[in-house]
C-alpha cells in the first residue's frame, strides 16, 4: 500500500470526475491520500472531498502564493479548523521567492503563524520552499527554539544543505515525481543520503506527473512511479519502499489512522 501524502483533489475536481480519480488511485494500490489546502476560502471544498472518503484526509493552510490575500497573522483560526477529524496537517505553507506572488514579509508572517499552529496542535507542518531555502531554514530554526513541532518539506527539490538542516530538527522529506526526471541527478544524489525512515512519497497532483506520464495531468494513481524510482535509488525492493514510506506517513501524520479516519 502506498500513501499519496500530498495532492490537490479540489484542483482535479475542476475539470475531472474526482470520484473516478480516487477510484483509479485505489486500483493502483494507493491506500490513502491527503488533499492539501492552499486557501482558507477554499478549505470547505477540500474538506468536503476528504470527508466523503474514509481513506482520505486533508490539511488546512494558506500557500505562500496567497499570503497577501489570505495569509494568516496568528494561529487561532488554523488551530480551530484543525479540530476537524479530517484535518491531519497544517499547510501547505512556507516561502516561494521564485514567483514572489506575495510580498516576502507577508509570506514570512503567515509561515510563522502556521508554525505556531503546528506547535499548538502537534500536527505536521507541510512546507513549500522554492528559492528561499536560507530564510526557510532560519525561520524553522528560530521557531523550533520556541518549542518543537513536527513537519516535512513537501516536493523536495533542494540540495543537501536544506536536507541536512530539516533532518536535524526531526523533519521528514516528501518525494514527488521529479525524482523520475532525467535531469534530476542532483536531487537523486541528495535523496540517496536521506534515511529511509524520513521519506514519504507524493504526487502534488495535478502537477509534476512522473515519467512515463510527463505532459499529462498528474493524479494520485501515478505515485507508484515515484515509489519505483525511489526504491531503485535506495537499493530496496518496491514492497519494502511501500511498507516503509507508509509507516513513515502514519508516524508523522499521527492523527490519521491506517484503517480510516479515527
């Protein structure tokens, strides 16, 4: 069994039959999915998809792209929404200096509020970081000094410096279909050194479809291709990789239950 730890089923639902998407994932051996919140204004739709299925969960949070319009200034609303049984994580949040769709000050303020919510709830912080690794690490370390919180870097694409920094504070690393890309040699080199007990797999669907589906709309059914590539990289069988990443998921996302929502 595989878990797609990060997908956007509400995005897929805009132009596809989301029930068919979920069905294809189950047929492909995906035993659970976390559909990720990117705006509080669309959280009800994200939650509704998760609520309708015992093997789906969701997060609550605001993507850094929307930190100017919907960024949170304190943890209170996130903490309250996180009481919902469907919610197993905080985010996605973080910093994106590649697109700079929101002012960096707003991104950092919202990021810190999400961290506070993760600290209060002890739900894992789901971090997006792009071209902002130095500030991301600095904020994580500053906030961790105030009190520990669980978390992961989703869709990891950075180098060894970020990997080492987040592993040091107990974070996990989630691997997307990028690991299958021909030009991802540096990423594969970094991931080869990450302990197996800190790795999860994801699709980030509808984005970043893995080989052999590049150019298509990504969906949770494709996470198996990422798992195959990661198993080869780590020198373990596919069955072992599936078992370990699923164990890692339920250990980190401790509010989720292997037999459905707790």
